[in-house]
C-alpha cells in the first residue's frame, strides 16, 4: 500500500510540475516526493481555488489565417501554451460519488512572430472561459471525473497593412459548450493536483471587414486543451481561515507560492517643442499593467531542485513602454497585451553542493524550498530565468512589485543584460559562496536583434560578479562589483552616422539596420547597500557601458548613477510599511547622442531630434501593508529631460500599486 501511495503522489507532482515550459519532458518517476500518509478516508467536499498550465490546439475554421502562438518546446498552434485560473466546489456523498461545479478562465500564449505568415488579416483567440459540472468517484486520495457545460470566448481579427503592421483589431464574443475528463490527486496539506482534457466548441460567427475592402471572415473555434493544475482546498466555506476537511501532512519537498500585481500609472500634459516616433505623448496618458505568477518548486534529490514559474501578463506601459530611458514601471513589458497572455517565465534546475561546516536556515518562499544548506557551497543553475534573479541584487531597490518602480532604480541601467521582450533569457549560472563573500558567473542567450523576442545560441552574453559582505559599526552592508560583455547583432553609431553623412536622402534607421553584425558591448556596475540603523538602509548603483554599438535588450542608457534610502515603518508603529526616496541620473555616449539627434531610434526613445541633457529621475513611494497578503503603494516620479531631451518635459508620473503574495 505504501508503494501505491508513493506512486500516486509522484503522478500528482508530475501533473503539477511536469508541464514546466509547457511540456518540457518530465516523468513522475523523476519527482521522488516523500509520500505523506493519507487519512483513512480523504474527503473531497469543499470549495477550492487554483491555477493551470498546459497546451492546446484546434481550428478557427477554413480561410481564417490563424496566428501561430508560442508553445516553447511544443509546436506553435492556435492557442500555444495555455494557462489560467479556476475555482469550484465539490460535494462527496457516502457512496464515494463526487458532484461539483467549476468555473475557469484560460489564456493563450503570445504570438510566435518568426512563424507569422503575413497576409491581409490574421485571426486569433484571446481567451476562453467555462462553467462546468463535474462528476467523479473518490478512490480515497485520487478522483477520476468527467466534466461538461457552458463555454465562451473572445476571438479577434488583426487587419494588416502592406508592411504587415496591425492597423485594426476588431473582436467578438462567442458562446458554446465543452466536455472533458480528468483525474485529481491529493498531494499534501490542502493541495491537490489534476490533469484534464477539455474539448471546447464555440458558435460560428462572421466578422465583417468591409471597411478594409475585404469580405467578412467566419470564425468557428473548436479547441482541444490539455491542462495540468494545482488546487488549494478551502473547506466548507471559501472564506474560512481554518478549512474543515481533514488535512494531509505537509511535505517539505515542494513549495507553492503566488503573486499578483496591479499597477495604474499616469501623467498630466507636459511641455514639448516637438515629438517623434518614440516620444512620450505630451498630452497626458493613463495605463495599467497586471501580472500574476505561480512559483512552483520541487526537491528532486539531495541538493537538486526544479522550479517553474508560469505567468500571465496584461496591459501596457505608458505609450507602449516608449518615451523614457528610465522607464517608470518595472512591470511594464515591451510585449504588452490587451488580454492576459501566458508565458513560462522561469523553468530551471538548481543543484547545490555543500562543503560541510556551518549551516544556515532556508525559509519557505517563492522559488525557495524550506530546509538547511551549508554556508560554504557551490550552486549551479541551468534553464530559463531573469538575470536579475541572481545578479545585481539589492535589499532596498530590486523588486518593482514591492519597492522602487523605475527601471533606473531597481537595476543597474547601463547593464544591457540579455533578455527577450518580457525580460528573461536562457543560460547557466555558477555561484561559489563563503560566509563573507561570494563570486558568481553566468553565460546567456541574447536576442537575435535589438528589441526582439527571439533568443539565439549564435551569440551570447556573460557576466561575473563579486559580492563582499561586511559590517560598519555593527551595521551590515554589501558591495557587488560586476563586469559584463554581450555579443549580438547590432550596428555601430559612428559608422551609421558616417554613412548617412554621405547621402542626406538616406534614413539613418535603415542605414543602421543594414550594417548590423556581430558586435561586442561591455561594461561594469557597482552596487552597494548599507544599513545605517535598524530598519533604515541606504543603497546606490553606478553602471557604465562602452556606448559604441546599439543597445540590445534593456534600455537606452550608457552610464547611470542612482541611490536612495529605504525606511521601514516600525518607528511609527507600522513595521510592515516602507518609505522609499531615491533618484537617478542617466546619460549617453557622444556617438549615441549624435545618432538620436540625427533621427535615430533606440529601444525605447527617439524624438526625431535632440537637445541633449542628462535624464534626471526622482522617485518616492509609500508601501502600506493592508495585511499579511496585500500591500498598497502610492508612488510619485519626477523626470526631467525625458529621453535626454531638454526641449521636452519635465514629466510628473503618479502610480498606484496593489501587490498580493500567497
């Protein structure tokens, strides 16, 4: 019986984490969780909430020219990788039959741009939702079931111009039905995992395109979805602090956490002598972003851990994340979307080799499994992640979901770290840790061209960082020194200017695109933090790059200086509140300035002309802790010479942020 129970838990863990990277190969036998002893009778009665990821495909009907959506290791499809949320209620009867109802929303992957076929239009599905009945039979700790009910979704047609740019995106809602089957498994504590197949059939509807000189297109969605999910059992009441159903023992071999962050941001009208392609609109604007992330981790063996972070992102940065080098919203991605899109932002394997001696406690947290580890250790990480997960850290200015929002405040702005449009890459990191110091190094994929979503092995980036830990008058501090180099397909500013000078009719951006080749960008950063009293700390960053070739991934900064102070609210009886006050100064190399002045466009900026001044940023925020899960933040940013242009600005940016951690 023990072997059977262990096998059930392994299958459930595989359902929860085997969908990493939307289908990265993993088997249940690869996930040897300790098996908790199941209660004599596991009861499925109660409310639950959860999330799911997976893969889908299907058809939108003939002659609809559907967009190819990303699915990472699986082939692109009309849905690509999928993910979303669910909530429901089960009632288990004395004969072990279980009846329930579940509602869910499923979002699709982003567009696979290299595989997009240009045409007069492309069709796509934005999301689908269902409300379904469930009928199952409880075999103690697992339950097979069938499901079916009402379904709806939103479809869209993207009308393209001759160059392939989207000029209109009419959409419509369609209703229909769904049927499917699955199995759910009890894991540990209040957690269960499930694997489920759903077929969704939405009504056929036509969308007129007469305004664009084309006949209408008929959208007839029929979708096949395979979902891997986790549910948290809430008990008899969805608001109960203590669930009433019997709990399984907690396992210390896996970890589940989640976050959600909603940011609203806007600015009033400001002075602008002129505007260009990438200018911040001077008339004022309001935008919002929303992300939700699951942090899933499992201990595979001694020192071996696997992490998977699916994330939905919705919304846009101000002006589509354009117009400022020090952009004011760290949650704003360069690949914004009107409806949530799902990506497997992180999936990586972490192996720690302890050298013995003194140990330290590791608390349970996002991408961190509780336990102990040797202070003297070597850690290896391979997979997909953000470079900021392991480099350029800072206790006071690092997380735009919790502290400073401006890009030049939470990162070394002149470090053009390799990343796709949402800010992630694939690669490997090695870290050697000692009690008073650490050294870490990494190699990474870079985009195949500036500001693209395609990572390539043909070129790459590398960084080496030294971290020293010390105390000043018994107050702890850290100093990090990093050196970096990236090779990517970029153009040289001076070369582009020289070619354009020979023929005034040439467009300098076309010239730059035509001279791109494998070029090197290198630089360094200094990053310091110092506690000066209990709950009061100072921080500062200095970063520089050579400024000769185009920025590849991050933002249009060649040198940057930032710093500030962070104060916890314990002194006024609010220990979980935080005040932050800081500022940054960003600058460009001489050739980079001349390129922008000649009408060149950067990743985020380009006014068509340039009266150069350093870009100055002041930011302050107050983060108010509502309870142990939610924090509300008011943030103000004052930016002078936006995009280095003294003929524009200053800009006053006001933000509100709601952040939840679970």
